[in-house]
């Protein structure tokens, strides 16, 4: 049985209050036994359920129009077709099932875009566990359809009014709940963030994405792709798409939200972007040492992105480490480029992507489009991880598109009744 990763170079660790240590130790033990050791057939049950309930494997599809546009073979890993419309179910189902094996009676989670809350609520309903989801008030307003989905699945959605009312505050609130309910409750963290063993465990539940990319690539074009591109918020779909390919000769690009600009207003404590891999500095947030957006006094800065799923001041410690090592190349794509890519993928390929996912496609356009900067030469085959579908983002997209004059966007006002 392998040992769980707790540190990734200088990143990771367990920076938690004393009250949480028993829960962290119990979880570490359960992760080793069930996830790494397949005790009681945990892994077999997880694999069976993620197939039957989740719909795995997801397809690896050639994108014909994008391949023509960029002059290389572009393949799409269709995590948007996983049940719930995003990659998030891999992790949510894994953790809720683990909680069951651990004898827990209640599930809590936080959510930003609402995707993790939705996935957790679905998994909890599927496995018959009571579930409470903390969500920032601002995100509740931005993502109402997902709030309804969670409630329909029987979850209680608790608004968080602290701070700016987004993911960062919701995480802190959920940690507070967990500290006082550890005996009965499991906290399902939604990305490869938080104290060990979460980053490694969440990566393991998502690594099925890169295992399938490996198999399907060999099947479809007889070799591994030259590059894999994924968007990175906390970085779970990224690490899922990279994990099984780290030792291979495959270029890995993690695309972050460049927001409206990469410059920072120190006085206001606000970064108009979420590019912690490209611009962050080392610090501690939510239980782990990692790259963070912080001011010169070490205060965490608020982040910004047009997509709430990327709107986070930190990033997974393993991804931060892989960037420092030079194994993963970070890139930042701004709100405008992401919106343009959203419309392009919708029109050219018939796939309406999540705004988060659109950043990964914005990267292709930025480096290899007709007006591209040529900063990266794309290899012969590129796999882009389509982390989720865009149904949840339609209102935001209409609003943001109407504010801008985007060349390739339809005029939304014609849809007004
Ligand atoms: C949540 C989400 C993300 C960002 O989370 P990661 O942990 O960085 O993967 C990206 N895409 C979609 C569709 C999401 O729902």
C-alpha cells in the first residue's frame, strides 16, 4: 500500500486548528485503507458507481472545426458529459462513498459556482446521506439554477454573508462547522486544496480522467497526445487530466483566469484576476501552504473572474509545486478571451462550455489563433479537458456579452420576448 502524499515540495501540509486534527487523522487513515488499499472493495464499488451513476468513461472526441482552425489535431475530453455536467462528480461521489465506509452520518460541503455543491448533493442523494451546502450569498445570486438543483436533491443550502460572499468565505464557514461536528460529519472538499490528505485524495478520485485520456488516445490516434490543456481554479480537473501523464513526454498547460487585468490594486486588497499560479506568492490558506494572491503584508486578496468556479485566491499545492518544478506551464486568459472562446466553441463545435472551461479554449486562440501571439507552438495532437457544460452560465454570459463588443458573439437582445 502506498503512503499518502502530504507535502508537494514546500507546499501542502496540514495547517489546521487543533480541533480538526482528529478528523484529519481519521480521514488520512481511511484514505490509506479504502482508497489506496481497496479495503472492503471500496475502489471496486467506486468504479462501478462512477460508471453506472456517473456515465464513465466520458468520450474523447475530435474537434473538427478547431482542428482546422489551429492546424493541429484537437481532441476534447468530454467531462461535460459526466452526470451533473462537470468533472466534479468524480470527487464528490468518491468522498461521499468514503464517508459511508467511515460510518459518517452527515455530509457538508462548500460551493462557489454551485457545481461542487450540485455534485455533492447528487452523490449524497444517490448514497442516501443527509447533506448541507454552504454557499456565498453573492454566488447564490449568480448561480440560482444550481441552488435549485441542490435543493431538489434534498440538500440544505446555507447562505454565507461574510466578506464578499464567495467561495473563500464559504470554505471558512464549512471548516467551522466541521470543527464542531467531526465525529458524525464528513467535509467534502471540492478541489485539490485544503489540508492533507485532501489534495492527494481528490486528485486520486479525478485521475480517472487522465487514465482514460491515455487509453483513448492510444485507441484513437495510436499515441499519447503532445499536450493536455485544462483550466485551473483550485486545479482538480487539471490534476485529474494530468496525473497519469506526469511521467510521460506530454506538455501540460494549466490555464487560469486572467480576469479583467493582471495588475493589482494593493490598497483595495483586490486582484482583478485569479491567476495564483502565474502571479501568486507562497502563503497559507485553508489548511495548506501554496501559491496565493496576497498583498505585501501577506493579507489574502480577493480574486476576480467572470467564471465563479475559477474565482479563488489560492490553488492546489501539488499544482503549485509542479509549476515551480517546470513540469506544468501556467497561462492566464482574461475574461474577454474566455467569453470569445465560449461563443466560438458553441458555434463551431456545438458544445456550450462552462465559462471556466472556456478559458482553456481561450488559451488555444491566444497562442495559435489567426491573431495569436505564437508564444507556444502547439504539438501535433492536443487534448483539451472540457471540464463542464455551460448551462449554468447562460445568464452570466448574456449579461457579460452585452457589456462588450465581441466579434463572434450573437446579439442577445434579439432573444428578448
Ligand atoms: C469547479 C469547476 C472548475 C474549477 O475547479 P477545479 O478544481 O480547478 O477543476 C472548472 N470547470 C468547471 C466546469 C467547474 O465546475
